């Protein structure tokens, strides 16, 4: 069985982002980029499933500009067997467009399992996994915190976090799974694997090759930084605290 993993290139989680002066988006000039943390978890889970003997191949896929190949190299260094890069140039990719691209790749590669991060840390949409499951008409297990694969029965048991507890789903394969933070701890790529990944071929295709039309289904009107927090105040007594809570904050 093949496992396909979608990975996304995003601004590194440790970088303090800057909004462009015209508020049209985030300034990515000379900014460190890396693999989306939730995508790292998805790839790690696929690799663990393969190492357990339940899968034969892990394919990393990404859609985006030429620089997305660097993210796929990271995936190959972590242990993915192959990589496919859908080059979209500078076109803005919204979740439905990515879902259609993944649908076309799935129909071409025919994996038994598609794993994605539950969301990307740049737009926090949390939509692509659900959309591609709908397009493929596959069962889905979102926000997975535990995954158990039964190769003989062709079933995946997914434990997912919900408000107030855990929910366990049993999915017939093929299926779509999106990963949550508590699923695993991604491995670091070793230096030998990083060197090997440099020589691996990344297959390049375009949306046209996949018969997918990239079109903007929504328009970003404005991106603004969150308001700055006011400085804290040191109070001299409990009575002063109560007075401020009652008269200024009006929470009492």
C-alpha cells in the first residue's frame, strides 16, 4: 500500500512575521521558510506506518512555487521514498484548489491512505483535508491523535480529540487522515539522509498536466497585525485590584 503525504512550505514558526505596508499579505522577503509543523507530523506518521510493515511506499507531494522543492527535499531526507512537486508559479493557492490538485494526484498514484496536517500555520484554514475527502468520496478522520492501521482488514482506527474528550473512528481504506499535535514527535533528518536526498529526483508536474484549473475562489481584502497589548500595571493592594476589576474592566 502507498501512503501519500501533502506537505506545505510556510514561514518558519519561530519567525516574527511582518505585514506588508499595503496590508495585502505577509512579507516573506529574506524570511526563513520551513515545512509546516503539522505536515511534519503527517509525514512522521506515514514513515512509522511504513516501518511497521503496513505500507510499502511513502510519497511526499507539495504544490507551490519552485522553492517548494526545498520542502520536499526535507521530506525525502526524513525518509519519504518519492516526491512530486506541482509547480504553480506565483498563483495564490486556496484550500479548494489544493484539494483538487491532491484529488488528481490521488487518482494518478492510487494510494491507500492520504495524510495531511490538520492545518497550515500561515492561514490556519483547516479545510483542505475535509475538502479532498469530499471530492474523493473517501472516509475521513480529522485531528488524529492516534492512528492504528489493520493491513489485513484494510481498516484504520483513528482516535481524535474533541471538546471534552476523545472520539474513536473506524475508517475503511482508502481514507483521508489529518494530524493533530499530539500524534507523534517528528524525527530529525540525519546528515547522511540529507546528502542522499540531494540526489533524489523530484517529479515536477503542473496543474495543466493534472487537468486542474487554478482560480481564485476568494479575495483577501486586508491583513493586519493584532493590536499591541497594553503595558501591565503593578497594584499596591487587593482593594485597588478589586476596584479596577469592578470599575475599569467591569468583570465584577
